[in-house]
């Protein structure tokens, strides 16, 4: 049975299309942050939400908050692309 799972894994891996994100597809993250986040979040001071420099420094925690929402923050799953969400998390980490 274990051999069947390995075979299925490698077949799936081989036939799954890979999509590389080009620079043209990446969002202007500063503008996206300004549009979606800056009303509630500032770099170094608390506004409606926490300041960026007080947020978690773990990307998975930031991603979860962006995707599912947290407290009064809305969820952005389905509203932003995966690339946009990932770029926002990187932006937050880079600006801490």
C-alpha cells in the first residue's frame, strides 16, 4: 500500500502544473497596504489595530490573520489573491 502512495505522489508531482509568479504579476505591495490596511495599521503606533512593529514576526501567524481575519479585522480570503496575501505578510515582516 505504501508503494502505491509513493507512486501516486510522484505521478501527481510530475503532472501538476507549476506556476511561477513573474515580477509583473506581483502587486504593488505598498499601494495594496495603503488601500487595504493603513486605515487600521501604522508602522510604529497603534491606530484601530496594532502597529506593524508590534505584530508577530512569524509569517504563518501573519498569513493566518490576513486570510481568516482576527478580532475586528476582516478576512481577506477570496478578496485578495494568494500572491497578494503572501506579499502583504512579507511587507509586514520587512517593516517591523
